[in-house]
C-alpha cells in the first residue's frame, strides 16, 4: 500500500487516478496509516451487474506493430490535435484571455493565474507559442501597455 507524508498529497493522487480512469472506484477516503503517514482507502466499486461484460471478438486481427511511437509528429491524429487546448488547464485559461477581442496584458494574466511577470511571459513563449502552436500577436496599446492576442 502506498502511503503519503501529507493528507493533501494522498487526496491529490487519488483525485488524479479518478480523473484518469485508473482508480478502482470513483469513491475514496484518506486514512491515517500505521507509520503516521496517509493512505488511500478505495470504497467498493459499483455492483458488477450494473456494468455490461465486454464482448470477446474471436476473429479480430492483431493490431499491426507500430514503427513509430504513439503521438509521433507524422501521424494524422497528432496533427489534428495540434493547436487544441484541454479545458480547465492553465493553457486554456491563458488562451481564453488572449482570444478576447481586446487581448490580455501581462498584468491581467497575472491577476487570473497568480503568476509573476517573468513566469507569465515564459508561459506565453513556451506553452502558447511553441507547444500549442498558436500564433501570438503583440502590440503596445496606449493606456494598457503591451497587449497579447492569439492571432487568427
């Protein structure tokens, strides 16, 4: 059984497992372990009768061995998702601010995220421009300062 030194670390780990679908049950509780640490106790999963059994297909052909790892740049799926943003992430929050017609200043992004100015600028440069492959336009607006917008 895995134990965690802090209760909130155990809760965060359990929540991530539930979110990713790797948890044995969506219900859990954090309990003290014998050594003064904290453990995750999973509640009983719903009755097996409620979920249909998976059907076994006997004539299925095995999947071809991939010569490139999943998510490789040359695959159409990777190209289709390039520029897309997961909801609820920092990237989604920042790009939503930058997609507004008036754009967003560093100070406005800081107010929403709680980041320092250098962190905000680095995030725009690395995550928005490079990783999400979004075109960022910037201009100096009188009275507001430098404004960042997602072009397009």
